């Protein structure tokens, strides 16, 4: 097992577009021409008139761990789509994209470039290293809209505007769902600072349903096989005769590696089911593993949004079809791609309210802090960044959306079960993250 990474993420310790101009919203994802390196196009933002409006989207690419190439790729495609339709109020929207490389130094460089280019926001991005970039953004007054919700700072920074409840809501919601369905639960998670916060979140959901705590197994986040962990997890999940248990791999993009090992070992334990959260599994992963005949069949999952086949995603799919057809980096079922779409929906709504006024980072922040409500076409509840005292007391003062969806893999497809969204606010309040 590798050493524990101390300079990575710190996981939550305490704690549609409108008609007309709305089509231009995605241009914020825009910058048609891109150069090598960080993939950044120089641009001028702020001011008024015909000046371009510049934003940035970053995510790790080609690192072999937690890659999210679809996020900047969607941003660029969405921007091209908007700019070909006249931009926003006739202004070109530029997107700066940067390979965050899952590295604290690289993402700090991305943030500095956002400041140099006078970006009005960082939108729809992913990084485990918020402690390496948020101070830079805060010093420059640049808002961080729609991060992936993977670190504590995303739910505490006054300039963070998350669009979902991050991993806390997913784990809490999953625990509540498993409490009614599973015997012993075995959690397999990364041996990192971020991973240390997963057990209490899952346990809070289990406890809400009257279930005991999950077994906690630490694993290397970059392992190439998990045979030993699978055997240990299966022993825990079958420790109580007559009560088939569940194995919960929460290993990010290493979850498929775990499931390869699980597939080989589970033949002697056919009654054991698996469960995970979106981000660790999606429809593409299920398809690649064999669909209905693969190891995910019957697995439980929680997500932030409706299933990928839901018609509420049609507008996003139209943009992908028109501007990124054949770009295999962009998967409409990927939670990162979906989050980027929603984040740009938020940004466009803000710019729409500014009209002909000066567009700057301060203006964007003022609009968000002024009680602006943003509809996402039913993909999330209406978003408004006003303090929710119950979540602030739980250590998540910037979380405004604690809803999750319950899903299950049925006949090889992720399908939503239950009635729409489940609010995890009370469950999160009960989580012991200290």
C-alpha cells in the first residue's frame, strides 16, 4: 500500500438556458481557438462594449487517476455553439481551459493564469487541491462556480458557488438507501485525507435507517488490482448468515479496477450486492464492464441529477451533437460533464441579469450574493446561494443543494428508483466529521 497523500484533497472535515440570449450562455464555455500547454486562449474581460468575456474551466487530463477530460471539452463545445449564435449580447465569450493534472502546483498555475487573463469566473471545474488555488481566486475576487464538490473548501469558501451537494450528499444518501436493503456493509475507499471523511458520511446515512456502521477498508488510490481488498470486503459482507450484505467501492476512477477483481471473486458469494456513487461509476463504465452480464448488475447508486436518458438533458445533448459530435471525451452520462453544463447555465443566468452593465468578477459575485435564483430546468432544485442555517451548522455553509437521486443498475442500465430527489440535509446534520 502506498503512503498516505497529505498534500492532496481535504475531504469535508467539518463541517435551461432561456430562449433567445440564453442560447449564448454556453459561450462562456467557449474559446474556439486553443493553444497547447494549458490550453489557454489569451482574452480580455471586464469592461463593456464589444470586449470578450473570459472564464476558465479546468480539470485533470491524461494523469491515469480521476481524469475529467469531458469537462473542459464540453465547455469548449458549448462555447462554440453559443458564439456561432451571436455570443451574449453580441459579445464573444472565451473559455480558458487548463489541465489541472491532479497536481497542486499545476492547478495553482491555472489559477494564476485565470487572474492574469481577468477571468470573471472559474466555471464547471474539478480539482482535489482547493487549498492550492482558492486563495488565489479569493484574493482576485474571482468566483468558483460549480466545482465538483470534492473538498471541504468548496462548501466553506465565500466565493464558492456549488451546484450540487458533492460527495457528502452522495455518501449520506447512499447510506440511507442501503440501510433498508443490506446486511453488513463493507466500504472500500482511498487511503487519503479525502478518503478519511467517507466513512462518517456513509455511516450517517446507515444510522438514519437504523443500521450499524460500515466496515472501513483503506486502499491505495492508484492500485492496479484489489484482490485482497475484495476478499476482505466479501468476508465482512457475509459475516451475518441470512443477511446478505453489500460492498461499497468508493475509489473514483479506480472503481472499475476493483470491480474487475470483484467479478472474479464473487462467484462464491452471489448474494452479495454492490453499491457506489456516481463519479465512481456511470453508464459508460457499466457498458464497458459487460452491461447486464457485468458485475454492476443490481448495484445501487446515488447521483446528483436525473438519469442520463431523462429528457431534461436533451438541451445539453443537442449542444454536444452540434459542436462535439464524435468527441469521445464528452460523455453525456458523466457527472463531471453534467456539472459543467449546469455551472454554465448558472453563469449565463448571471450574465443575463447584468444586461448592458459592466461584466466583471465583482459583478458576477454581487449578482450571485444578491439572492439570484437560477432554474436548471429540473436538473436540480432552483439554486440560490443564501445561507441555510441547518447546513451551516453541519459545516457546509455554502451547500445550497443537498438533494440526490437514488438509482439502480437494471438490465445493464442505470435507472432512477423512487420519487425524484431525496434531501440529505438532516442526514448530513447527523454526520460526525470532527
